[in-house]
């Protein structure tokens, strides 16, 4: 003869069931509050075109330079004195947004020289040239260099676009918009754009 072990209803009393529901509700509320707090510290990933990122970096370059000159606790300021300083700082900024930044990529020989691209974003097919104006490197010299650069880069395999950032803190280039427009180039296979930094209002 077998004994029946079945029970009607729930294993837990109504009082215990109520306590379990209360605990689950509090846990859900706590989790929601934690998610809301942590979301403030999560990095926001914004998918942008490489061109938008570069234009943003160029537009902020002079602001970064000025900030580096105003260091805390009487530390020596970082000065951007020449083209090499410009290239080093831009290289660091590019690393914030692009994983594969290749400095000093060689181009095919041109006019008896073997020029080098300052930076090459291979995945995006973008070459980047960084220059700085000075008393000895004024508008005419920079223009001549950039015209040659366009010839160089248009012949390098994998380069679809050339971005030239000209850092002009002393405003040696009197008509930056006209300068940029004159050197702009766009064809089916190659595009070149020039940005004078900082931009005048």
C-alpha cells in the first residue's frame, strides 16, 4: 500500500511568497538604479566618418596647443615650435580615434626624390600631411610644398584622399579660405583638402 505524497497548492506559504516577491522587486529596483549610475561612466561610442574625425581634430588642434602651455604646479609648458612638434602632437591625437596610424610612409620617387607621407591611415585610404608656417616658411613656400605633395600622394597606391593640416598660429596666411579653395582637388580617383588652423572667425 503506497502513501500519497502530493500536496495541494504551493510549497511555500502565502507569507513566504510575499516576502520573495518583495525581495525580487527590491533587487530589480536596485539593478535599475545601478545601471543608471554606471551609464554615466560608460564611454559613448559615436560612429563617424574618418573625414569628420579629422576635421574635428584639426579644428581643436590650436586649443590643445594652448592648453599644453598652461600646465599646473609651475611645470614647464609644452611649446609647439616647429613642424616636428606639430607632427608629434597630431600623431598622439590621431591615436585616440584610429587604431592603425602609420607614420612616414614612403611614396613613389618623384622629381628625383623619395618623399614620405607624415601619416597614412591604410584602412581608410587617407594620407595626412602636417605643416607649420613660420617667418621662413610663409604662404608661398607652403603652397609650393603642398602642390608637390598632391603630386606625390596621387601616385601612391592605396591613397584615395590627402588631408593637409597647416598650422598657422601667427596668421602668415592672410586669406586662409582662398588658400584652401585654391589647393582643393577632386577627381574620380583622388581628392586633396587643405585646412588652415586655427580657423579665423
